[in-house]
């Protein structure tokens, strides 16, 4: 054992006390638990043991053995039993790593550089194994104590932030992780039963049981889901939204969510790599806020579908202009519904009339009323651009009911 390791061994008791003090200062869960003198003593004993065992392993040039990893895991399991959250467990590991590095730095001045490098190399490789054992045991214990919905929400949040703990939690839930995801935001405006915590958890647990995808309530009226994606890039507004790796997985997922909510919803989607899901989720949320509300989901909007509506929301003058057009259309006979069907049918008169269950001549009359009220021909490039944007804004619920069909 070299001078550096001997010095660290000599300081192990004092360094352990300093670390426990940091935990109590920084972490409310630790402060609460350490008010019990027995828990405080056990925490201190473990901190001392870990430092001494680290020095012994480095001096003997050996890895942590199964029994030692089991003991570390036992501490993680005990913390879960004491009610420590996953976030607290992660912060403990971060604070512990920072504290150990500080102790090594303070002791390393004037010491042999080879011994220092050997110590740091051991901490890097074995620290990762110890961290994995601690977190896995913590989450295994939480599996017995926390509801499925709570753990599913936690997994979604870990994936959104790119947290290294996500794989362990995913394993405990039986969820496969992927390199790319389609972030799906389902917006359900207005008062909803999903504002109640129990109903939120029931919906998440039910949908997860059927589809095995991470879900989380981002707001009381916004549910986020992470669906596996093939990584392809959407380049055409005509293309289908980025889809899940298996056929109709996305439609089935959204359909079940909307049926459980029991009210019209809007769906926004955006695809991105697993390491950048926070920005992807924000884009999907913005899309959902301009996507049309539907009782039966037909539209899974992406940026390519609502880019004009997204732009309109950024310019109040444009939004006011479109709203005035919508107000005029609302005075006609079902003109909003008619234009929505007309554009969905690619302006095919016969298909539109069939979808609306009206005679083609009735459709012609309604389109003439659109021209008279708005000054726009719905079949021209300019008319399509303006009127389709207006209709989507109306159907998204962006404006008051005065803009809906009368």
C-alpha cells in the first residue's frame, strides 16, 4: 500500500462523517431518516466501510466481488424501504462520487502519480458496477412498493431527460428501450376526470398494460407517450406520420387513450433520438396545441401537417385575420365541416358529398357560400392555403365557439 492509500485510510472516518453531513444538508429524505440515531449510525458505518474496502481492493488490485456488490445493493434496497425516491437515490450517488473525488484530490498533492492513476482507474470501473448494483436493488424494492403507474411515469421522465437509470427501471417493467422514439402528446382541453390523481394513474396503468409504452402526464390536460420509432425522417406533408415499428400500433394506442378519456382530443407527434427527447417532446406539444380536436382519432399530426398553423400562432395579426375568416364561415350552413371534408377528400366533389351524406349540388352551393363570405375560392392554391389553415385552427379549439358551425 502506497502513501496515498495509507493517507486515505487514515482519513476514512473523518471523510465518512463529512459525506454523511453533506447528505443531511442536501437531501431532505436523509435528514428525515438520520433523525433516528440508529439510521445515522448505520449510514456512517457504511460510509466508513466503503472507503476502507475501496482502499483494500485498490491495494490488492482486485475488483469488487459478488458479496460486496450484494452489500452495496442491500443499502440501495434499504433506502427504498425507508421511502427514498429514485431521484434521491441518484443524487446520493452523484454526491458520493463528488465527495470521493474531492477526498482523493485533497490527499493526492505530492503523491506518486502512478498510484493516483491506478486509484482513479479502479474508481471508474468499479464505481460503475457499484452504482448499478445500488440502483438496481433500489428499483427492485420499489417494484414491490410503488404502483405500476408511478414507475411507468418515472420511466417516461428518465427517458425524456436521458437519465442513465432508465435501463434499470425499464428492465423491472419489462420494457425494451430503443434508439429513437415517436413522442406522442394527446391534448384533452377542458375539465377532465384526469385531473384527479387516481384517475390519472388508472389510465396510465391500463394503457401501459395493453401497449407497454412509457407514459406520463405532463400537464393535467396533456398525456405524453413514447412509442418506438424506426428513425426515419419525415420530409413530405403527404407522408404518413412517423409510425411505430409495428403496423397500427400508434392508432391503437391513441384510440385507447381517447376512449378512456371520453372527450375530444388532439394528437401531436414528433420523432427524435433517445438522447434528445426533451426538445422532441416540446415540439410534439406545440403540434398538439394546433392540431384538430377529434372524438374519434383520425389525425396524428406532425410538423409537416400543421406548419402553417404553428406559424400563425406566432403572429397575432395573422391569427386575428384567420379568426375573422372563421367568424364569417360560421354564419353559413356547416361550412367549417364542409371544408374539412373537402380538403380531406383532396377536393374531390363526389367523395366529399358522400362523406357529408349530401347531394353534390348541395356541396357546390356551400362552396359558393364560402367564396361569398370569405372572398376566397376554396379550390385555388391561395384558397387552400388560407382556408385549410383556418379550418384546422377552428377544429383545434383555438378560438371561441362563435367560430364553429352554427
